[in-house]
C-alpha cells in the first residue's frame, strides 16, 4: 500500500504494508539509521522522532497512522550539527555508548521548542521514558539546560541584530 509522508522536510511516498512500524520505514525503506530500535514496545525511547512536532515512539507508530504527517528524525534536526542540543551534547560530553542519544535529543528538542527555560522537573518529565543504560542522566539534564541557554542567547542575538539594523523597529 502507498503512503505519503514528509520526512525531514522532504515529501515522499512509500509502498509498504499498512501495519509496518514507522521505525522500519525510516530505517529499512528510507535508510535513515539515526533512529534506533531499542525495545520494540515503546518503553525505552530510543526510537523517538517528532510526528507533526510532537515526540512519538516510531516503533509503536504504524505507517498508516503516520500517513500525511510531518516526521522529523535526528538526521533532520540539523544537517551540520548546529542545533543547540547537538552543540550542548558535545560540550557536556553526554554520550557514552550513544545508543539512546537520538531519542534523548529528539525528546529534548520537543521540550525546548516550547519551553525556552526548562526546570529540572520539566526536563525530567519530558525525557521520562527515554532510558540510558549508561546512566548519563545528570549530563543529559545539564546539556538540555545548556541547549536552552544557547537557544535563548541565539534568539537575543538575532533580535539585537534586527533591531539595530532598523528593519524590525517601526
């Protein structure tokens, strides 16, 4: 069966069974291997992607339920690694084995997209269910705070440049 989806801003059509999990469409059909298979039952978060802007477990999401949706994977977050979370993840030295990182980052990206100054509790709630076998939770939390700060400061810099050039002031 054919399904239309937009993945990382690119519209595509896939011809797969309607019950095929989005995870396998991404990995096996579209060859986007950043999204990981962890548990297959939505408990570990390794397969987290954004579905219409919200975090979703791609191992539990059928392609039929993702039809006509916008999907964002770790590969689409930023092509050059310039997303604040990607920068912070490196600066804070979060990864050990790295297996859970795509899911962690995608859950955190959804958080800082709507909350520019998250508390520890906000971060813990947003990443609840994203498991890290290496136990880097404190570094993950630190990196999310750092990314939110990078994002806030980037917004301040853009606003300052716009207002000093006069184009935003009327």
